[in-house]
């Protein structure tokens, strides 16, 4: 081939390549510009000291050695005590969460109780004069009696003397004495019928039942002497009884007068008696720390007998739904209640709670979490132990050794051996804190004549920090 043709061919090829490059560049640049989006702007919360000192700044700055402060972004901020786990650790621990939701707590409060007679229906037979029992008509405890029914006949010399004085005053025309004696007999609860009976020469007086009921106590014995005021009979109307329940001190806040109650008895399985709370005692039993709650029940057939044991269930629920969490999600230390909230995937944050009423497996939350948030219901005790460890080590940092380019890691960089996985894995780092400690001496380094480590200018790290640092060196 001639040199002229060769030069012409190379020139055409060069022009063709340049034209193709120019055309491709014009068509490719718009596509690249269209496909590339500006990076998202991360929000800076504050700037922290690069050496881990407890010093932050809202604006960029440098420390005394000219080192720039490190920015802390919003997506990197960690609440003290927050636990961060990998998906494998979450699965290994069996962490289960449940959403905070609104539920209607139709709860109930159960308590044991004892059936007692209605105190308002009890009557006593206690003569106001002394004498002897001549004859008993109601001779057994538990015997039913009717109002006006004779219970016993008594003889009283004191009563006979007053009656004779009344008769003589009437016969002698001593009106004032007669009226005074008659008033004394009325004070002894003697009516005109009794006076008429005694006026016919009868030396005995019948004492009758003051009301319908059952004889609960009988102290009268035929032939026995009684003094004024001695209780010979105690009679109670059992057509209505009291169910006296003992409610624990911490549960009395949900009770109120008029509240519905269901009563069951072991003597009658499957039967339920409905009543209402009629009275709540104003004082607490100092020995049992319980308050007495009374439920009144009708007893027309007399099946509810005094001293029988019963179980009472008080309705304490409300129809309006309230914010609730599972009871298993609450970590109760005795001083405060906590729950672990999943704020992000694998990130769990402790929250203080203020709780309300309980109903079975759920408890009302008054403050601490919001509707829809996920709370840990299983493995939360392990996470709580991890969170407490991080909070305890959150106030510790390490200063670098002299002559070491990188120095020891700060508390924000030092991995912690987790108590919940047996020390087998290294988990999330601990937040930086306030106080500095010098590093622990290496083997054979800074050892005096007695074989003890030489003291540095800064205080020695506490036992917990030394243990963490030793485990860190062992892991490496």
C-alpha cells in the first residue's frame, strides 16, 4: 500500500473515532446527571471531644492539641443504656416484641369472704330487773321464733314488790305514788298486758321474742338466776345476710360503694349470687393489712348460713379502651417500672413507666410509651441486665499511653463482653463518660522491684473497668 493511502486511511479513522467519542459524551452526560442524586444531608446533633472527654459543642471546634471535634449525627445518637444487637443475636436470645395497643380492661378483683348475719336485724333479750328462770319455751340454739312468741317465764321479787306498791298506791288514792311506780314498771318494759297478768296474782312474767328470726345465742338455763342486763337470748333475722370480704391494701383503690359483685360458695358449686357493695370500712386492719368490704345478699330460703366461706368477684373494668402493654413486658425493680422499647431494628431502649389498672395479662400504661411502639415481652430480663451494665460503664473513658500511636480505645470504642451470651461474643460499644483513667500496664511493663505496677499520674481504673480491659486484650 502506498504511503499516501495509508496516511489518508489513518486520518479517516482518527476523525471517525473523535466524532464517536464526542457523540457518546454528549448523550452520556445527561443520563449520568439525571441518575446521580445529591446525597442526603445528615443532621448533626453536636460535636464531641475527639479524646472522649465529657465536652461537647453545638458548633465545630478544635481542642487544645488542634484536633477537630467529632460530629455526632442524629442517626448515631444512642440513649444511655440502649442495647444494640445484631439480627443473629436477636434470634439467638429469642427476643419477642408486641405493639402497645388500646384495650378495654374488663377486669375483676377476687377475694375470700365469710357470711355473717345482718347486724341491723339482731335483737337481744336482756331483762332490766333481776330474777330466776322458771320455765324455758325456746330451749335450743338455732330455733326459729316469731315476734311475740313466749321465750321463757321468770320470777322476780323486785318486780313483785314494785307491783304491790303500785296496787296499794292506787287503792289508797295516792295518785303521785301510783304514777311514779307505774313509770318504774314501764322502764322495766312491762306493758298493760303484763300488769294485768300480774294483777291477777300471777307471780311469774313471760318474756317474748322482740322480732322474727333465729336464736343465735341462748344463755338462759331453767332454774338459773339472772341479774339486770344479762343477755338471755340473741335473735337474728337471717332473711338477709352480709358477705364480709377482706381486700388487700393495694387493691382497695378500685372499689366503690354500689359496685356489682358475684358471690360463689363451695357448698353450692355452679351457683352464683349477685349483689352490690354496701359498705367499705373506713379503717384498715393493722394485722392483716386488709380492708373489710361488705356485700349484702337476700337469703329467703336460709341456705346462706353464717360462718360459711365464700369467694367474691368485684367488677372493676371500664368499657372505654385504654393504652395497655403485656404484663410480661414490665420490669419491676420495686422502686420503678421499666419496659424495653424497640426504637429501631436491633436497638432497644429502656423507658420508665407509670402504670394503672391491671387485667389478667395486660396492664394500663399512663405514661412512658405511645400507641404502636414495640415493647419486649420475652428475653427482656437479659436485655435489662445488658442495659444496666452499659449505664454503669457509661461514665468511664481511657486515656492513651505515651508512645502509642493509636492509644487505647475510649469507652465509646471499647467492646464489652455481654453477660447475656456467656461472654462468647463482643457486642455494642459503650457511650463515653466523664472521668479518665490510665491504661492498665502490659505484662512486664512498668513493674517495680516488688513486682507491682508503677503508679501513673492519673488514677487507676476501677475493678469493673480493669475486668473489661482484660477481656478486650484476651479477645485480641
